[in-house]
C-alpha cells in the first residue's frame, strides 16, 4: 500500500516535470520562432554597445604658437542603423518612419543635413549625381562633353603640351607616369587610367552593385524605382511620394554606405540649434536610434589667413578608401573628413587623432543608461608652421591693397610714406608674395590673392560655394583662381629680376664689373629692334653703363652685350668667354630648374630652365598642332578623315623641316607644299605661316640669347623659386630648401619633431662675385627712382625689379558672343556663318558617330569580351549610335570661327582676335634686408601688373613689419617698455596682446 503511494507520487512528480519541460520547450519554440523579432528587440533594448568617440584633430599654429587651425565642438545628429531598425507591435520595421521623421524635423527647423543619395530630381526628371559630377569636371576644365575618360585624359595632356608644360616625349609615357606628370603640374583628373573610366563611373557601378542592380546602364529613374519599391531592400510604402521616399533613402543609404560598420552611428546633420536639440530630445520615444552628440569639427579662427598653406578638408573619396581604411595605427571610417590640400593633407598622418570608444548599456530608445568602459580619444599632433601670423597678415593686406591701387589708381597709404600712382593696371586682379629666412629657408609669410576660406570645406563644400572659387573666365589662363597658390604654382617669365644670373655667369667667366658700354637705347638684329625699357617708352638711353648701373637702371643692352660677349654698340667687347649655355648653367646652379623643397608640404609646381633642344621640340609640337587644325582638307588627293595614315605622314614631313640644318625659306616652302599636293589657293598662306611663325623660331638664335639674358623668352619660374634664388645671393651662395614647417609636438608632449631644411653650397668659382650683384641691387633702393620708396624704412634694402611681356590676347568669357558681336567687321554674313557652323558641326558629329560605330564593331570582335558587355554593345548598335557635340560656348565658338574663316579665307586668327584686349606685363620685385647682413628675402609678383613699382609696395611693407618698424610695432614696443618700467606683473596679459612677436624673438 505504502509502496503504491510512493509510486503514485513519483508518477505525479514526473508528469509535472514533463509538463513543465514541455511548457518550457514550447515557450522556447514560441520565442525563437513566432516572437523572434519581438524578443530580439527586447534583448537589444538592454544591450551593450561600443560607441566610437571622435578624436580632435591636431592643431596648426604659427611659429610663436598662435592658433591658425583648431577645433570646436558642434552638436550633431547621429543615426545608428541597428537603433532605427526596430519593429513595432505588428512586427514591422520602424526604420523608414524614423528616417522620414528626422529629415522632416530638420527641414522644419531650417537645418542643413547631409544629403549624399546619388539620385536627384530636377524639373521632374531624375539624374545621377555621378554623371553630374563628370559633366561639371569637364565643363570646369574645358573638356568637350562627348569625350570618354581616356579621350578626356589626353585632351588635358594635349592642352598642357600646347601650353609648354609637357613635351611630346612626355606624352608618350605610360599612362600612370603621365598621370603623375599631370599631378606635378597641378592637374588631378578623376580618372582611373588602368581601366580608363572616371572615378565617378566606378562609384556609380559600385553603388548600383550594393543594391544588386546588374544593369549598369539603368536610368536614374528606373534605379530609383527599383530601390524604393516595397519588394526591395527597404520596403518603402508605395503610398509615399517620391520626395518622401527620397528623404528616407538619404538616411538609409548613408547608413548602408558604412558597409560592415553599419552599427556605428552616422552623422546626418552638424551644428544644429538648441531648439532642434530640444525637439529631438522631446521626440526620443518616436525617434529610437536618433541621438544628439558632440563632435569636434575643424575651426579656422582667422578666416582665409594663410589658407593656401593650411589647405582644407574634404570627404574621403572612394579611390582613397583602400589606402585609408587599411591603416591600423589610426583607424578611419568611410566618409571621414581628411586633409585634401596644404598642410591639412601633407601632415594628415600627424594631425589625425586616435579615436576612442565608450562601451555602454542602452535602453529601448537607444539612450545610454550606463557607461561600462571608456577609452579616451587622443588628439593629433600640434604642427607649428614657420609662418609668423603678424607678418602673414601684413603680406595679405598689403598685397590686396596694392592690387586695388594698381587697378584703380590713387594712393597707397603706408607708415613708410604714401605712394601715389599715376598709371594703372586694370587687369591686376591677382598676385603673390613670399618672405623667407635667407639662412634657413623657413617661409615666414606667403600670400596668394585671391584666397579662400577653408571653413567652407569643413563639413563638405556646397556646389555653389565651390563654383564661386573657380575662375570667372575659364578661357583665360591668367584669370584669378582662389584655389591656385600663385606663390608655388604660378609659373611666369621673371623679366629683369633674372639679370643677376646673367651678371653672375659673366663675372664667373671673366667680366670686369667696371666694364662699360655707351648705351644707345636700342640695337638691331636685322630689322628687329631690341631696346631698353626707357627706349621703348621714352626713346631714351642709359648712357655710360657698367654692371652696377646696369642692375640699378635695368639696362637691357648691357646684358645683351655680356650674354653674347659682343659689344653691339660698336665699342670694345667684354673680356669674357660667354654664351647662352653658361647663363643656362648658372640658372640651374641658382635652383631654377628644380622644386624648392616645398612640394612635400604644400602644392608646388616648378618652372624650368629652357634649353636649345627643348625649343626645337616645343616648336615642332606647336607646328604639328597648327597643321593638324589647318590642313585637314587642303590636299588635292587625300583628307585627314579618309586617309589618316598618309595624312599624318605628310604632316610629319612638314614638321621635320624645323630640324633641318638650313631652314627652308618662303619660296622653297611653297615648292615643297606644292609637291605634297596642297591646293593651289592654300599654298602661299600656309607657307607664310609655317616659315615665319614656326620654322624661323625653331632653332636657338642670338635673339633667344638676348631674351634669356633679360628674363624673357622661354624663361618661366614660380615666385618661390625666385625668392630662393635671391636668398642664395643674400646668404653668400648657399641654396637652401624652403619649408613652411617649424616643428610638430605629440599630444602628450613626449616627442618633438624639429623640421630642418637642407642646404648646399653653390660651386661658384669665386663667391666674392656675389658682392658685385649686391652692390647693384643696393643702388636700386638708394640711387634709382625707387629710392624715395625706401627712404623712410629705417633699414637698407637690396632689390631688383622687373617686368616681363606676356604676348597674346585675353580670351573672352563667351567666345561665341564675341564672334557674333564683331562678325560684320570680318566681312561675313551672320546668317551664312551660323548656317555653315551648324553644317560643320553636324559633319563632325556624323564623323564621330561613324567612328564610334566602327569602334563598337571592333570591340565585338574580341573573344575576351564579357557577355554582359557584349549585350550592352549590341544593344547600343541596335538602338543606333549617335554622337552629339556639346552645346557649349567652346564648341559653338570653335565651329563659328571655322565658318568665318571658310567664308573669308583672308582672315587669320590674329585678325579675328584683334578686338580683344592685350595681356598686361608681369610685374616682379625681389629684395633682401639688411643689404649688408641679410636676414629676410622677399618676392612679389603681379600678373598683368604692368609696372614693377607696384610689386615693390608689398615688399617694403613686409620688410618693415619684419623688423618691427611700423607705427603699431613702435607703440607696442613703447607700451611694453613702459609696463616693464612700472614693474607691474598684472600687465602681462594685456602686454601680450600688443607684442610684435618677430621683434620679441630677435630680443
């Protein structure tokens, strides 16, 4: 009986346990199957997260520690992918609702938000931003819209060849090496040369691939429809408008762009107002996954001051991701802002901080309920520039005031004496100055006008702001450009500032500095006059002139004489052994054929010393381009389009005439052209142009040596190169590398990296020869007409000024309108010209269409062609290939000009352009002080400055400021001495506000 009761109790307990187990099992199945999403969310509602904490970027300061680039904390709106991807009570994702709510909230508060979704609408049509960016790049660089990536690349190359920045030999380089050459000249085409596609094309393909859209040619509208459909990844409600759907996609695409780190929050808006913060906090229940955070953002307290040195920030591009995301020491995320120019770029590795993190517990709304672990971020290193902020301010303000006076006339006001100008330079709209320490090469100040505000780039520059920084007249190579640093990237003929090199070469090869000529003002080579400035302007001369006076008064005839070793005035020849080669040799010794040392710190391109060989190559290249444009249809038996090989053979035969020992004359050229079957009515005009515009200038001549001696002709250098050369005269023959960096210090002060500049002794035969150059330069400021400018400065200055002629006409901003405006003067009917231009354009389009068809057919013959690409090409052929030229000013003006010349064959380009303004002369000055024990060298350069006296104005102001000679400096010094005499410690903070740091460091 008792045994039976025990068994019953055991059975009951077993059944109870079994029932409980079954209930638990069913509950587990229910939780993991039917309520999986619900319980997953609950688990996540009290989950642990690791939130990144952005590190502050390292500061940039001047040499005395004054802030040039720092950071300020901004309130930002952040959205986390897992935070918004919660489900409501019906198991539906809340991500779309939350995304739409936060964008509308930001719009209602007039907050700017980050919109990088690459499909936009305009007038009801859908477009890719990728395609827009390519179009804008082509437009900004004058590239025809119909050109593909490879064609655009070589269009740029040809442009640089025409400008003499690249040679024909360099054009033949491997594409990657050629791209490096473009970069060296300040051109960065967004083209992947290994695949020959624009980087934006790759970005587009990658983006479509992320949404599993295989058709890479899908229209923007269809791509948008595929992504927004309820069956797609985001399941956007079909009842929503496209505008609201796009707002959702702005948020969700930004999160998706983070790839595998989508759990990290993304910033959707920066620098939001307090009212917006309050609304987001109040709406926390409706906006899970949305939070307000504090983030350090770059800050430039002085606006545009030293902007070309500091540089600017930009969002990491897709082509840079592999390089940055693979870094292990300092981690980057997709979309991070990085330095893209100047010191911000070159010192990115030091300025970038190390991000920290917080391990936290968050609630159902994504709010932090508990901090579990914190790893503090570490800011980047502090970089100290060699720049002196006070001197930099004077450099920029004096340059700007000089340009204003040069354009409009009036008086330049200064502590050292006001300067009233009589003449004006209406096109003096840009310029550059640079001051360096002659012994160390440290750049103390450098300015380029116009400049820019780097703050515009901090959170991503708008299209409108970026366009405002572009040249107004894109057809004009000298048009002011805010982003171009003329100090290191502007290459100009140096004019008479080059004459000390000619003088040094002559002194080193036997010239007696007291050798004297009787200057007549002008000498002739054949019928061509070569005169002094005073002869050209006033029909005067310099009279009895030696080297010192020649430098002082800039006597061209004297330098023609010593450059050639021949007295062209009929007197005694100089007892020297001179030639153009020796001048070129000394130009190289003074560093004019190399970079200055700045290229590892800020953007720099270098001018180069000309050569006899290069002159021939350049002439042949320009002749080739001329013939290719003018002779397409001038042969009786062939055309360029129908017989390209024979056509090129004939062009190359004509080009080869330039290298012949005896240059063909006009009659012989006409005979040769006739034998080549050139149309009779074209022979004479072509022969004239070929001989008198090209062949006669192909070989180095005495005229070239004359031009070389006075800094004209093929000479062209940057202001940085010129101030380095001036410093080497000042410091006794040491060629110092330039640098804008003083030192960098780690955030914990554990390490200091002092920047040192290399220096090399120039192997002169006799360093004392430099003293003769210095003496001549001292006379510029003490004897010549410039002496009044320096009379009140209080320090002796050695200087040299120069003007260099810039040949050619200034292109108009709208060439098509220019041609129409003046068409009656060309003896041509407007209607006839427009009609013919239209026909010529259509002919070109037909030709390009045929070439494109042939290209596609050739591609289809390839066995290696991928099936997807084959289908695409076959579809293109089926639909019909049609190439249309861009409806732009450049294209339309090109065909209108061709039409005008066909309708009136007597017209040349020179005659068509005769109503345009001439380019103004380049105005230069170089100087150093004190003249007998130099510390500082300064250069100023004003494109189209016309008069070199303008270039002396900022030079004087900078020298005066450097030595603490301005009224403000004197007041500051007196105040400081007064405070010291009073013995008041409390005055220290006030005192610092007025200190001239340069004078203090000298003390």
